[in-house]
């Protein structure tokens, strides 16, 4: 990532917005914004494969659900943040994934310019392939700042996406059980 170019671009935005970039509160803003983008868009170079750590399933054939994983991303349409929760369930075949790895894999895909629909699909497809599970489902509910802060100003709105593979795609009962488990504690 070319942080220097981002700094220069932010400086130009400040000037174009009628701000004085030399005033105390803005002097370091281009640098801070460039560093923020380096962090928020770090997924462009991230390899989710490095977070794949399996364990023997040891007769585990029941649903594994990891719920309420925080998710943060940047919408590619307006370059504004969206954030929410990701829920993942799968039926293991021969291996299970270390639980902390779900969050790290999500970060690899979410820390780039994204749309929620593609993000949900990328996470699901990656996990289905790597886990070789009987089925995987990924459900994301997020608030998009481009909907809340500008345009429609739809405060309190959320967007829900769900991608299903394998037995979740074939069996609506399993999907319903997954959805009930997500909302049970709410």
C-alpha cells in the first residue's frame, strides 16, 4: 500500500473541502487517515490460508456454531465503513477448525474494499473448501454507514446476507435450527 499517496490525497480532500490543513487539529490528519486505511485495507495482502489450523474431529459430527463474531469492513461503493456480526456453522467431516481462526479468516476477507454479499460468499466458500465439511453456513448482519450517515439516512437499518453450502443448502430444517440458535440468546 502506498501510504504516501494516500496522505497526499487526503491533504487534497481537506483543501477541496475548504479546510486549512495547517491548523492544529488537521496537521496530522493525512498521516492518521493513511495509517487507518493501511490497517482497514490490510486484507488485500492477507492470506487466509495461514490461519487454517485443523484438529481431528474425533467423532464430532454435530453442528459447530461460532456466533457473534464482530466484523468491520469498508464498502467499495462509498468507501464508508460497515460493521456487524458474523455467525458461522458447519457440520465437520474429518476435521474441525480452531475457534479463534474463524475471526482471523473473517478479517482477511473483510479488511479490504468489499460488499457484504461478496464477503459472505467468500467466507463460506473458503471454509467449505478448507474444512471439507458436510455443510457450511455464513450469516452476516451489518449496519452500513453509507445508509445511516448519508443518502437515505436510514438509522437503525441493517443488511442481512446468508450463504449456505452442502447440507445447509439441501436441508431447510438445518438452516432453521441454525437461525434459532443465533437468535436464542437475544
